């Protein structure tokens, strides 16, 4: 560290300062200590680092070494590490054990950690037994040694129960914001062969936010008869206080569900739109000759997927043709017509490569005739509109009732045009005819459904332009006008102007004049207000496809004060059972093979929390 200048002075090799060291090295030690805090010093065994003390230990003279080197009179002074303890401690990152005193967790902190832990079971659907896993316990201990993991029974019986009760209270408060409700309901059987019924409620609140709440998903031990289904639905909706506010109920197309809604409960019913479209397409593809052709395609696709040699030849033919090779065909799934369409579309795209590969491989694969290829190409063109309709339904979080009429009318128009195309052979036209009849038979005349027509009219994307005939649009317009007039009349009665009688001291010419004006000013009738407001709405511009319907109404509430109240009721209606289907996907993870012994009540709580935790404040 230092270079000896003479018997009296030494020079610091770092800052080149000249320092006196006459009879002792104290001056040199002080210089290192005060001026060069970042110097790394050689460790001394008997002066180990004291991380828990702030006392500075000054080394003795024997702890400073003066070395001579290269036969010169220069001496190097190395200062022991103990001398610089406080300097090193100030530069070195403090560790948790040395920097913090271990303290017991406060009640507030422990509750915050417990609440965060509960999300592991509510959001991530982990089994309660994870708190007994060795690896998880070690992980938590490493994060916070002072936190004691609760037992699985404490989590199940106390922590989750508290969150559940809080969630129930908040959901009841939120449900009170709805004026009218649309419910969806469906049944599902778990891994443990227990049947569950789910009921979800959907509505638009005063801020024009779409609200979706799971009311209940509980075991249904009795048979799913019409009587039992209607009794369960009435119990759930009465418990939440909305049984008299149901505007529309969405279920699958099972007769017991339909009869329970329409006949027993007297609610408006609509079959799941997505499921109905799926049934229509599956039925159209069930013709014998169509099935034979599709079976040939499936056999070839299956062989290409399983045989490495065949698949490599298939890719080679594509490369030789100068095309970007497609490695594998998508697999067709019997329960999903979309996968069948994807398989056919890919198959047709690589027609030449398929023909060449089948001709060269040593395998008795079915022959795709010219008529088969033509049918496959026509099926792609015929089914594409249904794929677009499915995508339209799936683009939004939930399928709105407002899109049903535009989609159905669009499909009918496209299929009608295809049916008169002379280039389509008889078999292709048979499929088209089956799709047309399926739409009319399974859905009926959707323009006679008052809820669907009003929802479409009140969607600023469509208004009257989505209806098939001007007469239908006029009928819906008149119905909406009547609804608006009713609302305006009710509001008018609430806000009726009451002119106070002035006291004797207030009598004056000005008071008399304004009293006469207030009592004799002409008041517009509720029907005239309704006509004016509806007409202004129709004259307003159609909004862009990407613009949100409910946000548009939120911005225009003051512009259409009565019509917006009707829109808030009708636009809360859905057209599919997707909410229940998504719910059952989560329920399947909760009631899994790892936790088949989970009690019914606990399963009910976890399913409820998983669905509604996003709505909690």
C-alpha cells in the first residue's frame, strides 16, 4: 500500500500522498481508514467480519506487514481487514439475517399473507394438500421464515369460508344494481360421477357495464326431470331475489330444460345459439355419400400422421412443387364440425401432393375420385359462412342476443345464393338444402322473437338494417316506441312539477307572472317524446364494428334518456350457454382426480369463488 521514501516518510501508492511514520504506523493506518474505504484488504483469521456489531476494532502494529522486495529498500504495508471493518460493512450489501431483527408477524401482515395464499386455491385451483408438500413448505419458509403455513383443514374450514362469505355479500350487493336479468343454465357430471347444475345471471348496470355473476353451481342428486329442474331454478333465483326479473333464459336444446323454462316457470326461453349451429352442420354432413367421402379423407390423414415415411414423401412432393411444405394435417374431431372443415380445407389445398404420395406409397389407401374432390371443394365454400358465424359469436366475451338475427339472415342469404348456383352438383345442393332447412326448423323465424328483435334494433351496429323486410323493421320500431313512451310516462309522473303557492309576502307582479307561465306551459306527451327520441336514434350514424355497444350507450345516455333505459334492459341478454361451459371447464380442474374426495359444499364454494373473484372489490 505504501512505498518507503526514507526513514521518516512513506508515500501512498494509491493517492501518492507523502505521510510521516517516524516511530509507529498509526498515521498510515489512519490514512487508509479515512481516505481509501474501497480498498480490499487481506483477511485475518482472528479478525473475522463482525456483521452484527458496529464497534471498530483497530489493529495492532503487528497486524501491519512491511515487506521488502527486489532487493530494494521499498516496503509494502498491508493493513489487516479487521482495521477496516466498518468501511467494508458500509460497502457490502447487508444480508437479511444481519440487517433485520427477527420480529413476530403482526396480525394484519399474517392476514394479508393468508388472503394471498387463498388465491392459490381460488384462482389457480390448487388442492388444499399443497400446503403439506415438502417443496412448497420449504419455498414458503425461504420467503418468510416467520410465516407459519396454516394446515389444509384451517384453509378449508376457515380461510376459504371467510372469503366465500365476503364474496357472497358483495355479489348480492352487485346483483341489486340490475333491473332485468338474463340467466344461463346447464348441467355437468364430474369425475366422481356427481351431477351439477350451474346458474349464471347477466345484466347491464347503471354505468353500462356488462355484469356476469355465478349464482350457484351445486350438486343435483335428483333426476333431471322438468319438475326438478324448474324447482331448482326457482329456488336459486328466489334466493337471489331475481325470479320476477328474468327477461330471458338460455339453456341447451334438451326438452326437459325447455319445458321447465317455458311451461313451469313461464320465462322466455332461447336455445343456445352456438350449439344449435353445431347441430345444424352436423346433421347436414350426415348424408351417406358425404360420410363416405369424409371417411376416405380421414383414413389418408391418419396414415400420414402415423407413418414417418409417408409423411416425408408428402413433404418432398410439396417441396418439389415449389410450395411451402405443410407438415401435418389437422385431426378431425367427431364432436366439432370446425375441425372437420379445417381438415377438408387443408386437404384440398395440397391436392396434388396428396395424389402423388398416395400413388407412390406401398399402402392400400382409399382413392379420392374426381367427384370426391369436387364435393370437398364445395363443402369448404358451403361451410365457410358457418365458420365465420362461429367466429363472430366467439369474438366477444359472451354472445349477445343482438347478433342472432344478423347472423341468421346472413346465412340464409348466402345459402340461398349457393342453392341456385348451377355449377354445384346434386350432392352439394343436398347439403345446402339440409343447412337451409336446419336453420328454419331449429331456429324458426327469429324475427318473431321480440327480445331478439329489440336487442338488434337497440344495437347501434345494426338498428333497422339487419332485418330481412322493411315491415319487420317498422314493427320493431313501433314496439320500441311504445316501450319508450311507457318509460317516459313513468318518469314524467315522478318528476311532475308541483308549483308551490306563494305566501302573502311573496306576492308580486313577477311572482304572479311566473306562476301563470309554469301552470300554462304546454307539456309534450310521453308518446311524442318517444317518437322524437327513437327517430333521432335512427338518424344517428351506424357505429364502427370495433366500437363497443355498451360504451356507446354510456356516452349517449343524456342524448337518449328514455331509450337508454330500454337498451340497458335488452342488451344484457345473451344467446349462448358459453358462460356455463367455461364454468364447467374450471369445475373439472377443481373436482379432479387428485381431489375426488372433496366435499360437495367445499366444491360449491370453490367454483363460486373462482367464477366471481374477478367481480370482488
